[in-house]
């Protein structure tokens, strides 16, 4: 099922500006592992169950 995304900026006065118009994108097949900061807190990354 395709999804759509639209990228825009909002300044401190609440004005918006479109950075990229609406486009159709395919959902990711999986989430890549990363050592980025801050660390992910999902069950898969932390090894804990809800």
C-alpha cells in the first residue's frame, strides 16, 4: 500500500513553506539497525517486552 509524504518548514511566526510537494513513497520493508544517538527504545532494540 503506497503512502504519501509532503515536506514543509514552519517558521517562528507560524508561516509554512513547502520544501517538497506531496509525493508517493513505498513503506520500508524493515527498520535498519543504527548506533545513532539517542538510542532507539523499541522492544527489538532494547530486548525487553512490554
